[in-house]
C-alpha cells in the first residue's frame, strides 16, 4: 500500500457531499456551488483535512487535527504556557490506567475516539435540526423538505426544486442504502451512516459510486488519468497564485508524482483508467490504518528514551507537535462524563 499526499489532501472523515445542505437552517437552500460541492464530497477516511506532508516534510497541522479532532478548527490561539497546561489535562485523560505512561494503544484509542466523537456530535447536531417522528425516526419526505425547502416534485420543470433534482436523487439513493430495515425512515444510527457513509461497511458502494460520478466527466464509467489529475489539481488556480510567468502552466512536482501513482499503483490492470474496484482500493484502502500510522509517528517523534511509551514530560516537551499554539480545550470531550 502506498500512502501519498493526495490521500491526505482528500476529505476524511469526515467532510460530506451533503455538507452544503445538511447544516442549513433556512426554509430554502442557496443555489449550489458545483465547484465547492466537488471539492467537499465524501472521500477517503482521514484523520485530518490537512495535507499529511508539505514539501516533503510531515505537516504538524495534520498532527494537530488528528490529535484534537475536528474541533481543532475552532480553537483560539493560546500562548505556549497555556497550550502546555491544557495539554496536560488531555494527557491525564489519555492515560487510562493512570500509570504515568501513555502507551501506543492508549494514544491510538484517543485518536480514534476524537474522530468518532466528531461523527456523533455532527450527527446529533444535524438530527436535532430536523423533525424526527414520535417513534424517533426521520422520514425521507421530512428530510427532503427541510433540506431543500420545498415539498414539490423535483421532476416537475415548474417546481422550485427542479434545479436540485440530481442532488435529491443522489441523496435519496444514499438514504435508501442507509435504511437497513427498509421502512423508509432512518433511525439515529442509520442517519449516522447516511451522513458519514465512509464509516459504514455496507455504505462503501455508495462512496465509490459518488466518487466516480464526481470525477468521471465524460461519463464512461471510469476515471481516466486526465480526470484523476483534474480532480486534485487546478492549474488555473496555480497560475493565479504564481507571479512568475515562466512557471505558468508548469505542473508541480507533486502532481507529476501523482501521475506516477496512478500509473504504477492505482491502475492495477494498466488499462489507463480506474474501474469501481480500483477506485475503492484508492479511496477506501483496507490495508492502511491511519490512526495506527499517526500514533507511530507521534511516539517516534516524542519518545526520547525510546521505550515505546510516552511520559507526561515527553508529551509536554513536544507540545507543538501535538497541539502547537492552538487551544486544547476539548469542550465537551473534557467536561462530559462519557468515557472513551
């Protein structure tokens, strides 16, 4: 398995195709931004939306989000002293057996916990914004009306929802896949799978299909090399940011590397395009554990005495690796009585 920059660039875990829709609280949604939707679709399961590497170096912003979870984006900037102090509270929480040492398993459990907690908090927030029935389930018609603002038939050209018909059809397809008992409604657990299909085994087919639909511009049922590159690199954006005319249109080194990844690793049958199975291996690799890899990285970078465990002092001495100058107030994660 080869893990590259593009994988870390893609959205894990937790960023959705429905992101532009499910958090609206108004009675009607704004006209969709197709380019924004394209970049925010559910893709590979990751610990962070940050790049794993920058210029060949490990990106500490990736570490911060992996360690702090999605809440890291909202933290206020703190001084080094404040960051270290708050990090100390987190270390106490990670050290489950209170022996003064953070083991690899304890650190991995924490990273998995903060990621899972984001999914549950995100689902709860969206769930409450809708109107479940008395039986604690949410109907598709209710969700559609709340999300798109109109109960009309989207196939009716005079309907206000006509311009959203493709989105609605796509959402309904995902809804039906998440509806395990086939009653047309979603329980809270089924709603988790609907919002975060990348975390559910039975939803992976939908993730692959949505990925293919987003990238496959010529609609031939495959992802070509050109479509693959176009999805991860916008040369026009690079041109706008580059003031040196001689570099305009020049492909960055990392893009050239991605071409090699496509040709040598993604395209397993060497036919110049990715089919559904190859797309699944790309965006949902089964043989790569992101939380384990991040745990190994953090321990190797912090374990001064090389005993495979981290003392409180070793973690605090490397506070910038774990949290930088960002606040480490986990809010509910630190104050609620739930156990991770």
